[in-house]
C-alpha cells in the first residue's frame, strides 16, 4: 500500500487502528463519511479539506464537504475543563489529524516508505527475481526495484492549506536535490494553514538528464519488447514511454531522488491515544523541525533567557558573597572578643 | 533606646498569606521553568496543570490580601519613605559586617524598614501585577488574538524578576539577630520590637 492510512487493516479494525471503522468503535463504513450530494465523493488528493468552514447547523451535515469537524464541530473537547479548552485553542493551528493520528500503517499492514526504481531490471541467471524480508514483504522486484516498508509510522508534520500541486510531465526539475512529485501549499504565516500529518514517501525515479524533467517509462504494454516488464531494459522502456508523450526525450537518463506527500486522515486512534502535550511542547518533540512560530516548551528566548539566568546567577553570587563576608566578620568579632 | 518587647507583630492572616504565597510562588517558578523548557523532571502537561492551579490559587489569595490590606489599614506599612533609607542601605552594605546595630529596628507601627517598604512596594505594584496581567493574557491569547511570542516573552521577563526577588528576599530573611530570627518571627508572629509610647514613627 502506498497510502499509509488506507489499507485492508481498516476492514476489520480494532479501535486502536481506527475508532470510526472498528466494529468495537463507531462501526462506520467508507460511505458514512464519504457521502456525496451530487454523486461526488468529497475527499480529494488534489485539494484536501483541512477544516469545514461552511456554516454549521446543529444536527445537519453539509455533505458537499468532508472534514473531521463536519461531524465533531470545531470545539470537540470539553470546553469547561482547562485541558479541553486549551485543546480547543489549538484547532486554529493544529489539524485534528495531527493529534488524533499518532501513527499510520497500523494493524499489521505495512506501507511502502521507499521505492527505488533505479535498481529495477537486475536479473539472476538471466531471469527476473524477487527478494522478501522476514515478514514476507517484497524488498526487491526486478520489475519494480527496491522497496522499504514501515509499520506504525510516525508522520512528518508540515503546515498545509489543503492544496497539493503535482509535478507534471515536462515540468523542469532540479536534479541536485530531492524532487517533489508533489508539493503541499501553506506555511506558518499563511492564513488557513494548519499543522498536518503526512506520509512522506521517498524513492528514485528516472529523468531526462539533458531536458531535466521526469520521464515516464513503458512498464507494461502490448508492444512487448519495449516494455520494462518484459525485457528489463530501461533504454527501450523509456524511449517507448516518452514516444507516447508530446515531449522530446534526449536518450540520456539518470535517476533522481523523489518525495511525495500523502496527507494522513484515516486511522484515527481512540481519544486516550491522542498525542500528549509533551509530544509537541518539547525541544526534541514531533514539531522540532517545524519553524516560523513560537511553541512554548520548545522555543526559549535565547538572549532574554541568557540575560535572565545571568542576572539570577549574579544575584545568587552576590548573596553568597554577602553571606561569606558576614560569617567572616562574625568570626573576627568573636576572636576580638 | 526604647524598650524592646517580645510581641506579636504578624497576625494569623499575614502569616498564612506569606507562607502560602511563598509556596505558590515557588511552585509557579518551578513549573514555569519546566514549561519554558529550562528544567525537566515532569511531563509538560502535568506542569501546565499545576501551573494553572497554583496561578488560580495565588490570584484568589491576592484578592483576599488586597481586601485585607485595605480593611485593616495594613497597606500603610508599604508607604515608601526616604527617611532612614540611606542608613539602612549603608547598614546592609557595610555596617552589618561590623556588627553595628540595625538603624531601623521594627516597631509595632513600622513593621518594615525603608528598604523593605520600597522592595515590597515594587513587588506589589510592579512584579506581581506584571506576572498576573501577562499570565491572564497568556491564558486568553487565543481569544484576544495577541501575538503569542510577545505575550510569552513579557510573562517570562516578569518571571525572571520574580525569581530574582525571591533569591534576595530569602537571603535577607537570614540577616536578623540570628540567621533564623526573621523566619521564626514570620512563623510564630512574635518578634522583639520597639514598643513606642508616642507612635511617632507611625
């Protein structure tokens, strides 16, 4: 599964795996959430709804839009308790999913975290082969390359405004860094952005070294001998693949490291497994790498703290000095009678 | 020199107020340092809860104390005075090492020396309100839409001021006739004081 949060584990899930779909939980099915007014399926990979901002009427759900707060309201925690009201205060900054999906790829079904196409095509004794790890998962396939898998994966966190842009065939890339197959919009200062959990899928894909764009191969096709999966020859497969597009292909190819962002929205854990305060409010917490905003417990005030602690230390030193002098002078007085 | 007597100068309320405030301030300083990431030793969420409980209690205590100060007239002990201020400063900087007598021993009508008056007044009019106000702003930052970082900074700066006050105050408490004399007085309420017949110092 490429999706880290949608897998067969949802079909008979424990509450730990998914509170909504578990028979011991809410016992819901996909269409309980994905109801479409006009035969549309709310929930898209191109434009996510991170929060339902339509006017909410009690007991009514706007079925054109799907977000957690469509059902739970935007203040789902006990408003009269300090904890609950503080949790509610987070909602303008932190997506529900961030706290409520501490891990994805739960329930024993792993998700692919790495897919390296560059190694595809190796043969053993002239034949394609595969390797599996101790859990029986493919880690090498001649037709697909190397894989790595993850279970109970901790998401990556980024600000997101719900917009995902895909690198299209022909878009220029910079092969010196990691190339984004997609990019997520939003940032700490952009209104409407929330901290959201993602699966960041990494891998390697073919690109045209001269034209500097990602290229497609013909992996499987009726042409037979040009398809990667029948002759394991990248040259031919890429030429055939690109011939099917309008773009020129220089014939020189290499592999670049790629990343792809998958928003995580299923596999909501039971409330008691939601992230604890210290998962974020800590120097080395889950949000350690996310910059551009003040997070109590993670961020200090470098200069102010230095001055404050220095003054405090000076005060202690002054007090110690004063005490020392008092003791000395008392001794002297005692000796002098 | 006027006669000194062992009399009660701190009422039950004053002592209760002093020690519960001391406990709450220490609790707030330590949980606050934990929340700010300066020390460890406790979950952040636990520290947050304790910090808010202590903050709620101390505000309640302050409200009682303010009420008490005005109804009993005890606020007059904090009226700043320049009289005798310089000798007192000179005493702590020099005379104390020479075994000189304190230039402003407490009397029934003047429980605090001029330096104490100034520093307690500073505590009550500057540090406490700063902590209180910035703390409330912090708690409601999501409602008011103020900048979190600015509010947090103001609160932290007030907290450093409080920490420094506490260190000096605790040390000054050891400068009585014996190192524990003042602490004893604040605990039992009784102290050797000058009982003036004329109340001129009042």
